[in-house]
């Protein structure tokens, strides 16, 4: 059986504006992203403010996430990044994660599927990239290891 060929694309760290999280009812909340960074061998820069994570929490402790971000590379290129995924943990874990309360990494799993968008010719290769992410909480903030699936 073949293994899934992949390589590390970037580490994405997000700054969540905890004071501005908006609960919209039925287990949904919107967590504004105020900034962050991404760093990898072929892709590095800053997360611009204005993005958000739309979270839908379930009573069983799981949640779906839908994140939309604008990135600026170190060379000045603007990229769009969207990713969707799932957070699985015991009841209350997602609320603690979103509130930046310390959670043991063994108490949850967070996986995503990401899509980049760029009109900059230097980053056109990202438009067709298949990217998966594994998320965790580092120093109270969400961080993702993003991996490109090799073609």
C-alpha cells in the first residue's frame, strides 16, 4: 500500500481577538483573527487582521471550524487562505480552546483541509495545492502545521 507523499508547507500561528468573540446562537460563534504569522521553507509572512473563525460547537464536545484569512508574504504578495475542519474533544474542550485556556494536547484532535488563492505569479503554484493541517494550542493560541500533498 502506498503512503501519502507530503511535505511541510508552513507553520501558521494565529492571534485571536478573545475580547471580540461573538456568540450568534445555536452553538455558533465567530472568533475574529487579529493577526499572526506563517513560516516555512517556501512560504512565510504575516496574517493580516480581518479574518475570522466561524465555529459550530456540538454538545458532545466536537466542533466544526470554517476559517478565512488574508496573508501577506515576506515578498509582499497577498494570499487568501480558507480552511475547514473538525475539533474533537470532551465536552467543554472547545470552549476552553477558544478562550485560550490551557488544554492538554492529548485531550483533543484538530484537523483541517486548506485552500490557498493567489493572483501573484510567484505563488500561482498554491492555487492548485492540496493542503492539510494539524492544529494545536501553543502558548494559548491556535497553531497549525500545514502540509502540502505531493503530486
